C-alpha cells in the first residue's frame, strides 16, 4: 500500500526552527517528485515546496523562500522540510504529497498531515 | 504567482448536479492543461479527483467530471450524494514551476 507518514510537528516560538519528516512506503521513492502543502486553521491549501525525484531540482513558494529548505534521502525513503525563522503565519497543518511522476504532475497521494504551531 | 478564484460555497440536493468554477488569468488556465481538482472532507487529507483538466484517477466515480473554457476550469458532480459533502480545491501548475491553489469551495448536500 502506498503511504506517506509525516512527523516532526509541534509548538515552536517565533523565530525558531523545526524539521518535518515524511516517511514514504509502497512505491519507488526516488522515481517521484515530492511536495509540501500546508493548511492554516480554517483556511485553504497553500503549496509550499517541491523537489524532483533525484533531488536536483527544488522549488519554493515566495512566502517561504529563504526560510524553508526541502530535501530528501532516497536511501531512507524520506522527505524533509527544514523550517527556520518561523512566524505566526506559518502555523498550519503540513501535508507531504507525492507527485504522480514529475513535480509538474498533480499530487496523487497525500499524508495525514502534521501540525505546526508558532506561538510564544 | 497567479491567483485562482473559486466560489466560497455551493449546494445541491441529493441526485442533482453542481458545478464549481475556478477562474484564473488568461496566461495560466487558458494556456495550460495542468489543472487538477482535490476533495477534502472535514478533518481529512485532500484527495486527487481530476487531473489535466478532465482526467479521473482510478477509483474516482464517473459522477465527477472536469472541463475548461477560456480562463475558467470547472468541476461538475452529477448525481450528488451525501458523501460528496466536502471542500473542493482547484490547482494549477504555473510557468514558474510552482503550484497554486484556489481558495476552496465548500459543497453542502442539502
């Protein structure tokens, strides 16, 4: 069964850092682009970042560029999101998603999400 | 990054059809067939329902269909069922190699 499992969320103070992980199973991880999407409480979906299957190409939303870094370890079938200089507006459920193939393709599998709360 | 506009809410009775629109600028939706639609029931993760304007992934009922005209993409749900009640989001892959979502539409089944 194809599955994505996020972890690493929690409460962090403004200006702090957090690293999210997304463990993948049930498919050849290195063959697929992966993405992070977030959803603030009561709000809509916001795409955050994507990475190609081999890890050479990365893409970011303007709202997180320079603060967040996406990475992956294909030997561990795991996607990461390093979040620095966190702000209150970064508070959201963070979902990882699998692209159907390339990062230009839609997200056909989603994890259950992990909650990040930025507050003092 | 471009903006996609969706109606905040739509509603329909069981058995009826509803259509949710997603309007972008002529430089995005009109030019690309990379529009997809996601369903998100309350408290759950999104699910891909339509990709590349009108294609359904395996397992998605054929009651769900997608189309595009000019700079507006549409999701139509026919034979409305109670289980269809959810938030629906359109999404577009842009020329900047980024993704953008519409604001979402809450579907209420009366």
